[in-house]
């Protein structure tokens, strides 16, 4: 019996190893062939999905590390705005949202410099996805000029930029409450939505972003109308500065404690479903293929591409890979990988199809 012909001519259901196709020696041969078949492996998942332990990072002070993202396109407003540039501080959770007519690197760099750096100073590091605007020569030169370290997420893994990804969902939900009848004025509503966000207690810090930055709560018009809140009186600027330093010091310490506890709880909950292993240098792997080709139905597309050889393990969850058949290196998150168990000799059969 020619196992290759048998396997090619008979469709084996996903999750079936083909053992029912024969018995004795043939049963072992079919099972082995199916396990090593590149056609099957490029399409099928392998049981429990890979899931690396959560990586946590708690900054030590405000504006040490910020995240950037572009939200849109949204309905074009009379001011020609279609996108929102989101900039968020990992420590204080202070977030800015700027309407933009486009998502070009020049527009982003201008707003970042004039509206963030000129008001809050330069962050030590900026984290973003791998959008062409954030990876452009112009943006890299700006970061170099301002001595800002630029980091990025891995391809097709937006979870690495969780701060702004979560904020984007919150921002859209808040905007939707006001723009349902008129979706063309969302850019005019942004300042008011951001006021509500910055004056709300954040779950991970137990403070409002405003209090973490300024050492006090924001005074809203309703506070003045109802004459609520404690209004301290200072005899001099020196007394105010001294009191502010004490307040901010205690707030920063509290934020660190709260964020550390919150990160620990999130990690424990997330890691409960972790399915993790280390890949060694030289080991072969498949990479989950999330790229979509025009004219090709995604549901019928092979889920994995490869094989790739592990060139280096960069962190606990990031690997530098190189295609076995040649090509450029890439950095890939563990969650997109699965072991390559196929015969390299049979890989040519897949490539020829």
C-alpha cells in the first residue's frame, strides 16, 4: 500500500490521525505519515493553543514609558479628521487623543512633539505597533534626535500594546454614547470625553490619572456649583511646593504598589491557561499565518507557514526566526508558533502545490 497515495486521495478530518485507515503495520505507517504530512500540519492546529505566560512591566514614574497608536479610520468630520492619535502613559494612565486628517508619519511626529513633548517632556521610551508610520525613517530620526528609545510589538500580536488597545475600546464606547445621531462631530467631542476619562479612577492605580500627575483631583464646574471638595490655602509658593512634593511622593508610592498587585492578579489569571514550552536554537517551527491575500478566502487558507529555524531566543516569549529555504529574519511571539514535526523531504510536496 502506498501511504502517500492513500493520504492524498482520502480527506482526513481535522483532529483525526488517520489510524482508522488501516491495521497492523499499515496502521502505524498511516499514523506516522499523517503526523509528518506538511499539507496537514500547515492547516491544522495541534490541540491546546500555545499561550505564553504574561509579561508584566511596571514603570517607576510618570512619562517614563508611553504608548502610541492610531485609531481609525472614522467618519470624516467637517475639519477633515478621520483618525485619532492616542498617546498613553503606562504609569499614570494619563492619555491624550488628538484628531488627525491622516496617519502619515509627518503628522504624527508633529503632534507628538508639539502637544506631548513640549508640555510633558520627552519620555525615555515609546512603544507602538509596527505600522509604517511608526517605523518610518522620519519617526526613527525624531526618536534619535530626542534620545527616545523606540520599541515595537511583534507582527500580528497587538496584545503587546495592551495599554492603548484597551483604551481604544473605552474611547470608542464613550464616543458612541454621544455621536450616535451625528457621527460627524466626534472630533469636537474628544476633549470632553478625555476630561471624563482622566477624572475617573483607574482600576490598576486606584487613582484618577489627574491626581497621579497633579497631586490633587481636578476641579469640575459641578464642584464649584455645589461647593464640594477641600480647598487648601497656602501661605506661600514654597509651602505649596513642599506640600505637593509630599503628596506626589505618597501617590507615586501607592501607584507602584497598586499596579504591582494588579499586574500580579492579571498575570495569575492569564497564566492559568498558559500552554508554554521553550524552543531551542536550531529547532524547526511553524508560524501562524495571519496575513491575508487579496482574492484568497481566509477560511480556506493554510493557517501556518514554514518551516522556520529558531536562530535565537530573545526573551522568554520572543524568538528570532529564519526561513529554512532562505529569506529575511523575523521576530515572532511564542503564541504564533507550533512545533514542526514534518519531514523536510516531504516539505517540497507542499511547496510544489
